[in-house]
């Protein structure tokens, strides 16, 4: 009789357990952004998160944990409960940092569950308008003819501007010399002043300056031309073989998160990205929405770790 009563109790509890599991989410979801408010990653997280919250029925709260090239925020999420209530808005930095930093408080591959890519943004290779470099061929000819390496501005060792330019130099077979600054703003200021002739930076920051005539764009890093700057040719078009690179943003959950929760978050991300207003906001920012399954995003992320790891090793890049 006791066994029968126990069985009845267990059977009665099963629907309640299933209902509790399907009730996700039943509280606010936190999105950790590893950069300060107002930047591209912050805007992307808030734009997509706000639309997702409408369907999920719970707030999606952005928490900025800036510092150490997003490592502070990444470590926080890596060690958070795997329950679907803490997400990371990961960026290209998450694929670069494992090779760039000798010690991290997390394992980029083992401690995260890829949920969904959000968007992708190319970089523009730009020069000061007063330089004689009107085309990529001009720049490459000058780099090959100069007695010393041509100088370019970066936002610091290991920054996107550093990585994309070193990747370009290797693919094009030229020698270039980085001039590191403490951040993107001072680096760009010196390019705009003509103190350093060239830089390679995200379209989000370079496009307004290019459109205003303050920079000349020689090429774009993506495989295809950008819809917001269709006149700028790709490096592939211009003969730089095998060059393709984009900054990107995407949601990650702590490793071990329930598969049904990851699947739900992926579905809601894709639904948000199909919303016309969300798409318009991201594209205006310079970030093309990307629809992926968790598995597709996971494969992309692993490939990015391999790709940028090789760039870091080949260039002997070091964090200052």
C-alpha cells in the first residue's frame, strides 16, 4: 500500500514538475555586456533584448561589466548558474582572448553554451584624405616600396583594429607597423589629424567619418559588399585572397544550461531579429542581423577561435 501511495504521489507530481519547467522564464533575465554603456554591443543587447522581453513576458535587463577586453563580464557569466537567467552578449573578443591572454578565469569553449548569433559588422580600411593612397593598390605599392614598414593606428595591442590589420598584412604579403593608442578614440583622432595615415576599424565608427569626407575608404573586410556602403569594394574583390573578417555579437549561456531553455532563447532571438524595427536599428548601426541555430553559432564560434588564434600567434601579438 505504501508503495502504491508513493507511486500515485510521484505520478501526481509529474505534471507539476513539467509545468514548472515549461514556465521559463518566470523572472527577469540578465544580459551581461562586457563593455561600457552606449557602445555597439550595448545597443545591440538592448535593442534585441527589449523585443525578446515582449514575447518572453519578463524583463531582459542589461548589466554592463566593462573591463579587461570583456573578460570581466565573460568570467561572471561563465560562473553563473546554468538556469537561463544570465546571458552574455559575447563579441569577437570572446574568440580572440583565449589566444591573447595567458591566463583567463574561464574557458571560452567549455564554459559557455552558444545560443544565437545576433549580428555581424565589417571593418573598413580607411586613410586620411590627404594621403596619396586613393586605392588599395596605391597603399600596397607604397608599403612594398617603402624602406621601412608603413605605420597604422590601433586602439591598442589585441584590439580589433590591430587584429584586422595584422590579418590583412599577412594576407596581402606586406609589412606594416602598429602604432598602439589607449583606446579607439585617440587612435582615430590621430588618423583624422593626419598624424598616422591609415587604420582599419569597425564600420560602426568609421562609416559616419567616411560619409562626411573626413576619411577615405579603400576596402571592406566582409565577403560581400555592405548594403550601407555598397560603393566600397571588398578585399577579396581587390585580390587579397582568403580575406574575410567581421566583428560579431551573439548570446551565450553558461555551459550546462537546459537544452529546452537554449532552444527557446534561440527561437526568441531569431523572432526579434526578423522584426522590421529591430532590423532597421541594427542595420543603421552598421550591424547586419544574422539568423543561426545554436549548433550553427557554436561551429562559427569554434572557427573564429581557430582563425584569430592563428593571427595572434603569427603576428606574435602581446597584450600591453
